[in-house]
C-alpha cells in the first residue's frame, strides 16, 4: 500500500475534537507542522473575516482530514517498516 502525504500549500478540510459537543471544522491551507506544548500540531492558514489567521490543531485532536485528488497529494512508496513509524510523545 502506498503512503499518502499532504503537501504544504494544499487546501484541506480538517475535523477535530473541540472539547465541546460538536467537532471543530477547519478549512484552509496547510502550512506545516509545529510543536504545541509537548505535542505535535498541524498548522493551517484560515480566513477569519477580512484577514488571515493561523490555526494549530494538536495531532491527538484529529478526527479526519478530507481532501480531493490534486497536485498537492502525493503517494509515497513504502520503503521499510522503519520508515513508516512516526513517534509523537
């Protein structure tokens, strides 16, 4: 099976836990990864009114990432089981 990788500059819809009854939906441009406290987070550039803001979504809060086929999605061939493991502490 091929690995799917999201790319910087691509637009994605992310559904994440908000801590409330309803999940939070974020639609925006993927900027990259960062550390939020001791946890990894995805960074998205979103439009809020007339200005742009950034939203950090902790990896542990992710429910789903929705995307269509575009040039921003690439398939990476599996190399070895060691290359497939991501450690987040």
